[in-house]
C-alpha cells in the first residue's frame, strides 16, 4: 500500500470508527463478556491475525444493517485487554472516503481537546483504491487503574457481490500499560510490522443474517 495522506498528529479515544451517520457511530467496549455470544456474522473461528488466534467474546446488532463482533486471545482479559480485534459489518453501501475523512475530522477535534503529545494518525490507500487504512496511537489516563498507550488499525473494505453492496471494517487494537512515554515509543516501533500484518490478513468471509436489534441502554 502507498501512503496517501499523512495527517498532523492527533488523538482518537475510540476502539473503532465513528463516521457517516448516527447509525455508524460505535460504542466503547463492554466491561464484561456475556456467558454466551451470538455469532451474528457467521465467521469461522477463531480469527487468525499475525500468527495468533483470537476468539469471539462479544457481539452486538446495532441496527438492521450493522452488526459488530469482538475477539481476544485465549488468555487475555476482555475488560482490560492487551490485544483486540473488532469486525464491523454494514449490509449497505457506504462511501469509503467519506467514512475515513469523517473519522479523521472527529479524531482531530479530540486531539485538540486532549493535547496528547504522543498521538499520531496515518491514512493509507491500497494501490487499487479498493481499501483504506486509518492507524493511530493514543494515550489514556483513566480515573482508576494504570495509564496505557493504545495503537489502533482500522482497515476499510467495500464489497460488491452480484450487485449487492456491503462494507466492512477490520480493526486491530493493542495496549501497553505503564509509563506513557515508554509505552507509546514501544508501540510506535511495532507500527510497520502490525500494519503489514493487517494488510496481509485475509478478511474472514461473512454470512450475514440480521438478528434482533439490541436495545439501547438507558
């Protein structure tokens, strides 16, 4: 892939994309995984990434056209994960460049508010123009618990199968807790390797059959 746009450094405190409309606005990860998880996308598991296996721990039917699933490694902790994969599937056509740009605009506003000196973001387009990647680093200092740096990669892909259009975001997130300067530097050193792994990872096949939309929490 070639680097298309390198935006000025900014922060993004979100696990996955927030773009296009209220329908495509995602939520923060749940603090605990349910006892039984519905595989709404019928993805053969486990999901393989960078020579590791990730297992389904959480899913949600956000709308009739949008389902979301999250995966972690076998010995990881879902409420305080070290590595996580999120797959968001949209059973509709979404303009990729608009989605990427709106996410970048949203992130830049958060950067200005947080004044995160360690964060950065890059936007990359595949040579054939059919995919785009947004990768970014953030640091988080929670009210409780240890501070951490988090590196995220979102891979945007459009599908057109026999005239049926859909859209998928394959996201990878890695956290390192402790001293923010050290953690951010360590993740930055892994950037090229993890980007390459994301680019080379085969998007898992999706067989989408919408389930009942999850009720919003009051």
